C-alpha cells in the first residue's frame, strides 16, 4: 500500500487532528485537489479544436469526475462529524 507510505506525514497529521476516517478523507481531498490543479495546467495546452477557449473534452470529463469525488468526500466528512457530535451529546446526557 504505497499510498500510506507516500503520504505518511500528511496522514499522521490529519488522522491525529480529525481521527482515522476523517483524516484519510482529508488527505484524499488534498490528493484530488493536486490532481485537479495538474489537469487544469494541462488544459491550458490541450484545448478543444471546436472551442479553442475550452479544455479538451476528455480533460473536461476528468475535471468533472474529480470535482464530483471531492464533493462526495466532503459530504462524507461532514456526516462523520455530525455523527461524532451526536454521539458526544448522547453520552453527555
């Protein structure tokens, strides 16, 4: 599992701050954001032949998929946070 080795420091930091699940999701968001930035840079050079001001259609599809994945991860992190808060309130009573 190279991903755990490649992102060891980030995983340790985020897992300590947020817990294992949310920490790993946070690192996943960072990785997707980096990929999105690289695709955006590549889109400058690979423009559509039909619409010269737009990125190529394949790049557009990849960017859309990455953005969708980021949105799903963000919503999963929010649900985990809500569940943790609800459990904390239930234990306090």
